[in-house]
C-alpha cells in the first residue's frame, strides 16, 4: 500500500475538493472515498485518516501510489490558480 500525507491549513478544503465523500470528520476517523475527475469519471479510491485539524493520512494501492500523488499535486496546483 502507498502512504501519503496532506498537511496544512487548507488540507481539509483540498481533500473536500478532490474527494467525493465528506472529509469534515473528527480527528482519528477514517473515510473511504473515490476521487473523480472534473467530468465525474473515476480516478482512484483511497482511505483518508484525519490525524488532526491540518494533517490527513492517505492510503492508496501500491500500484497507483505515484499516479495518485501526481494526480493530487496537479489538482492542487490547478485549484490554486483558479482561486487567484
């Protein structure tokens, strides 16, 4: 399995944007969620554990870890540009 961390004051809003399920959960909770593209097509499924208010631990399939990390990074960058 692949492990990723999303950290920072915008971590929750970034994951809320990327994931189909609600990321507003109590610390320590695990959420299983798909990530979809802007057309609603399936990209990947992951589990996200909220560690604290600004840290989320993602577990993804070993075979798609690099692809999923790249997808998350690209979507964060596009999202940031859209907000400016």
